C-alpha cells in the first residue's frame, strides 16, 4: 500500500500503482465522472497516470483552467482526426487549447470555409460516440522521425527534429496518431458538446517568411447547456465588437498608411479626453505630479535599463547625428531620469510621478486586433519612489485607487500575483523581498488573489488586475510592479534622516493600462452606450417640425453654454426617424421640442433605453443632466 496526499494535506491510502482515476473514484463517484485530468506534484497529467508513494494529487475538473486545457486539447485531436477523414491529404501542424477553445493549424489540399464545418463536425460526432480511448505511447526519436516521414507529415517532422528529447511522446485515438506531450481525457466520449467556430490564416511557427496555414478554431464543453450559453455570449460579443461600433459611432479608424496605429475621430477624442480628465483629477487628489518625457531616447539608456537585452525585438530604432536611438516601448527610464535630475530628501518621499506616455512596440501583423492589440498606445503610467518602509502603504494606496476607478466604471475584476519569470534581472534576495511585500499588501487589504508563477516583469514581481466585462470575458488592465532593480541600475539615491545616501524602491503602475485598449474594452462593455458623463454627444435636440427649429437651436445653445455636449437635428427627416437615429448612435438623451415646449420653455425628454420621460422645464432637465454627470452615474434614475 502507499499514501498519496490531497490538496488539503490529508492522506489517502491506495494500492501500489493505483492511478489518478482510481483515486478520484475512491474520493467519490461524481468526482470520477467529472474528472478530466490530475495535478500530480504540480504537473498536469493523464488520469491513467500511476501514482507513487508521497505524491501530491489534485483531481482536475472542467471547473479549473488546467482541466479546461486538457478537455479542449483532447477536442483538438478529435477535430484533427475528423479533418483527416474528410480531407485525407491534409498535413497537420499544431493544435493547442486556448482560452475558451482550441485550434488546429493545417495544410489542406484546398482552402476550407465555414461551409466545410458541418462535414467535419459530423465526423467528430462519430468519434465522440465511439468513445475511443486516448492512449499515450513513447518512442525513440528515430522511430518518431520515421513514423511521420513515411506519412509525409513535414510539419511534425520539423518539430521532432527540433526536440532535444531522446524519447518522443505520441497520443493515439483510434486510427489517429499525433505528436503530443498531452495530457488528454481518458476517451473521446467525454467531449459531450463541441462547435467549430471560424477559420483564419496563420504562418507556420508565427514566421511571416514560412508557409501560410489554415487555422481552424473550435470550442468544447462538458454539456450542451454550457456550449449554448457560450455561443449566446459569443453572438453578443460580435454585436459589441468595438471595431464595428467604432465605425458605426464614428469613434476611430485604421488605415493602410499606418497598420496597427489608430486614428481617433472627434467623437472618439471626446471619450478619451473625458477619461483622461477624470484620470488627472483623481491623480491630483492623491498627490501625483504629472510628467512628460521624450518618445525617442539614446540607445545607452535602454541598455542601462535592461530593455535592450530583454525587449529589443519589440522596439523601433532610428539614428540621429550618427547616434543610435530607440523609440520608447515603455516610459520608466524617462521617469528615472526625472528623479535623478535632483537630490531628494527622505522627507519628499514617497514621490509620485504620473505620465500619459505614448509608446511604440513592434507587434506582428497577424496579432493586431482593433484597439486591443496595436503598435502605438498611451500608457497611464506612474512611478512611485519611496523608502522600503513605505512599500506596503503605497501598494495598498494604489490598490484602493484601482478599485475606485473600476467601481466608477462598473467593472468587476480579479487579482493575480505574478512572480519571477525565467528571463529576469536582480538577485534572488531582491525578488524574495519584492514578492513578499506585494503578497503582504494584498493580504493586509483582505484581497482574494491567485498566484501566477513566472509571469512577472523582467525587473520585478507584480499585481495584475483582470477586468471582467459584462460578457464574462477577462482583460488584464491595471498592474502594480515593485522594482528594486531599476533604482540600482540608474544609481538613484535620496538623503536619509542619518544624512547618508540611500537607494529608493520604486513602483511601476498603470490603472487603465493601454488607454486605447481600455477604450476598446469599454466600447464592448457598454455596447457603445456610454454613460452620460462619457458619451460623445449627450443630448440630441429634435424639433417636431421646421417651425420649431429656432427654439431647438436655442435649447442646444443653452446646453452647450452650460457645458454639455449637445447637437440639434435640423434635417428634413421625420421626428420618428430622428429619434431612431439618435438611439442608433447611442445618444443618451433626446430633447423633443414643439409648440407646447416652446411656449413653456420646456423640453419633452426621451432616454435611449427608458424611452419617454415626459416634459420638463429646461432648468429641471439641465439639473438632471448635471447631477448625472457629477455623480458619474452608470444608469439614470427613472
């Protein structure tokens, strides 16, 4: 007999060589039914994996991200099997799980379209119904090369030759064999609901000089009910796509002259500037001073900061007077130089510098996506310089700041603590101190958080805030990064109470993150229907007939004079059409005016969602608008 240990530390006695699935069965029938894999000593493995004395084991279900990856990677193999049945001449590349689904890159005999999905799905259904087991097999590298060479699988062959392993892992399900590390479900029958979603182009291994393959996307769930809910949310997301709404609402555009570089239109600038006005006002309240630093700086600065070694492939470069310069991908070195421009006393600390800094990063064309993945964007950076004993208070202050901003926008969020990545700078002691300081700050605030191992910045650990929008999608936005390394690299100092020079600690921090990306998230979160304080046009004044155009103009002008964003629709269309047009453009309020309103100095108020709110005096309407803007209400009171 042997003992294995569950996540709560309790021991389970098992027969020697018992599998993870047998452990799940011992714990409970329902768990065994829902199990998709196992975390054994922090490694995700198949349920068929034999256990050993002292193993730490967590049974994975679809409720965990690791379980979803196992489930959906298995579904990608089912899809690949079906594609090979329908299009036998296809060559396969890779087929990983991704968030909410999976894909497989293929080199098919002809371009596939969504019309081909039904035939592939029909074969997938047969494979699932057959409940074929997924079987792991190991083979020497030479045998693996021979196996895929005989089948003409050139992409698999390239992957094998690039592996340093002497032993190669295969997974078989029925007639299909794939090069794969796994893990997988016990059998295909566990995949109860699936759907192919789209097809796109993808360069082999992400290299624009390599062949263009077809990437087939799909998703899979343990039940049809879960799949139906996902497809409903996906359809809603397509309606809310910020690229479509950006064009419909005349907010921004992209042009071939600047791929990945957004062009903001006047209405888009209204939203951006309103967000930035809010940002500036809140920073002033919290004692931040605003900076502006150059976009282009000497190569030596980026070598000193470490970006040259760790981030060069994402940077743009130029020469000035035979000197090498780089277009900044980040704002922090500029903030470092501002701090270093004078000697600071401990009495000045913490010193909080904020910067709306425009940065440029080279992204491959294939990953560009509207405002959410661009090559030029503005970060709402801040760099806080402090003494070591001020760390916890400052981190907690930023946490409160993020919480306030997100609550004002109706955004929920989850928190992660990201630790040291493989490529990093600084000593082990520095990383341990920094990580412990962030963890203690989160615990002191009573925050629920998860640890994201290895995903910190190259210069320090970080706290990431993942915004959850109304469609339950997660977006990483705000971050708090603690940094002991940069002050060392830039030889930053302050005068302590002992009259000696000391090294400050610094925080890198954003709240919106990339403002362009945050704007795109808000467009989709609100479906283009921004709350009144953010709306590009807040009121559309609509006369019921031409005879009341002058009164409509006077109402508009009074609203403009009071600081509201108002327009008057004086065209020849019917009143009903004008109301519908204002609603289509997501204008919060319509002020309809006719003979009665003109005589009484009033407006008939309509809201884009609440419809007719009745007649109001102009002063009452103005007061209602002012209150809604001042409180930054997300929805008006009926």
